[in-house]
């Protein structure tokens, strides 16, 4: 009942923000771009806090769409000087705290208004924000130090997410979140670690994105959400990872670990792969040897440790057979034998190895053995094809040697016969 009451309170506060009866509640209206009184004055002010917004705003997405200072701040654009900032004309300076959510939400929660600019933009950001860690602290606890709209979208210089200079471009998201979450002094009051950014920038996801250029690789908001940002719960962290790693998530959910981890308070995928510091996976993670993660919970030679070691041996055997068969076929190919079909068939064994590595998440030796046996059958056929090719090569070489020997012998015989005939001819003369 208490949780229900908190949610109702949050909803009531969010609703109040959106419908508050003050000039701010009206949807902003586009203004003619020639309205430059605000920019003209503010650009020449000596205080950067006042001049900076005017200098930066021409590069803002709102300016590009035809909105002006008055569109958000209200006031009288025709007036000169301080008269333009008359509260009676709806002017509002720098909003803060809960006011900021309403300030941006009056347009971004209005589907009809947003349709005029970009129909694909979601209009539930405020509703999502009320469910986030940031929103709940702001609305329920009055904590005005938490992130609001401008914490992630810097006012007056907002750019669309596809723009590489945008604070929410995939390559910039981690740094944007890290502005607060990597600040030791700022986060100390919340008791939250500040090493997430450092760990993320050493993980395989950041490697894929920053080095290999894969902008679809996960960053902070892919796992935590953006406007509804919150840590994934222990019971559904696998579903979060499963948005990309679908097969592994399905196998894990049906496994004994998938059933037991939530009961034991173990955070699913993160138990073996970590959360922010996710490393590239490898067969060495499986088993009870050096680098294995199974030994965090299982002892070698006992229960799950036995199963882990058996699964590691199965993977090692298939990988070794694939490498050996490929080396044999490549040797035959370099010798000039036609083995392209066998090499193509061997790819099926590699695919079986990839499948087996995913099947590991079922934590079943029998299930893994089925995949490995399929791959071993393919490698056996490939090995046999390689041996036949080398036998044929040996036969051809042997035949070539015999043929060359016979030909040389025949040539020698003909030469000798010719010389013999020449000598007889000379003798007769």
C-alpha cells in the first residue's frame, strides 16, 4: 500500500506540473526568426551567464525549427530592454527543479504540437521521467540536485541525437552521464560509485562503438533507459541484456541458474559478465581453470564444478578438431588440390561451435554435447576429405615420377639409338 501511495503521489505531482495554471502551462509557439531583441541585448552583456545563451542559441535545434527566446521564456519581443521581460507578459527567466520538467514538458508532452516538427518524437518523456530515479527524487523528495532535462540536454545548444556534437549522440552519452556519475564529490552525497564511466570505457561495448564504429552497441541509456533511467532489477537484468543477446537470454531463463539467481539475489548476466566492465567473451571463462568465472560459485571436482569442466572440455575438443581439419584442408589446397567444397562444409562445424558457445547458457552438459557432436561429425567428414585429397596428391606425384622416369628412359633410349645408327653410317663410309 505504501508503494502504491508513492506512485500515486508521483503521478499527482507530475500531473500537477503539466496542468499548473500559470503562463508556463501554455504550449510554446514558434516565433518569427527576425525577433532579435533578446539576442541583440544579451550577446553584448559582460556576464557569460547572460551572454552565453544568446551566443549559443543560433546553433540549437529549436532555433533551426523557427522557435525563439520568447517561445520558451515568454515576454514581449517587441519591447526594448527590461520591459521585454515583464512577468505580466508571461516571462520566466531560468526555471529550476520541478519547474524545469514542466517548462520542457509543455511542448514535448503535446503530441499535436510536436507533430508539426517531428511526428516520430515520443511525447511521454515527462511520464517516463516520473518513474526514473532522478524524477522520483525530485518529485517525492524535493531533491533539486538530480538530473533534469537540461542536465542531459544543455539549454540553448541542444542538437538532435544524430548530430555527432549532440550530448546524447551514442558516442557522447557515456560522457554526458559521467558528468555527474563520475564526479566523486557530487555523487558522495548519494553513496553511489563513480567508476562506471571508467569501467565502461574499458569494456567490449565501448570498443565496438568507439573503435569499430558500431553505433548500435549499447551505451548507458540502452541498459538503464533514458528519461526513465534506473538500474535494472536483479530479477530482470537478463531481460535487459536479452534485448540484444536474445538466444543467450532465452537459454538462461530456462536454466537452473535462471530460476535460482533471483531467489539468491544474484544479478543474472552480471554475475559472470559484470555490468559496466563487460569483457570480450572466450572459452576460458568456462570451467575451473585460470580465468574461469564458474569457480566464483562452484568448487572444482564437485557438483557444478564437474559440469563446468565437462562443458569446457567439449568446447575445447570441437575447437581443436575444427582447427586441425581446416589446417589439413588448407595444406591440400596449397598443394593445388580442389577442396573448396570440403572447406565450405567445414564452416558448418564452426557454426556448431558458435551455437555451442551460446548453448553454454543453458548450463546443461547434455544440451551442449548435442551441438558439439554435430560439429564433430562435420569435422570428421572434413578430415576424411582432406586425407583423400592428400592421398590423391601422393598418387598423382607417384604417377608423375613414374611417367617422367619412363619418358626420360625413352628419350635416353632414342638418343642412344640415334648415335648407334650414326656410328654405323660412318663405319660404312
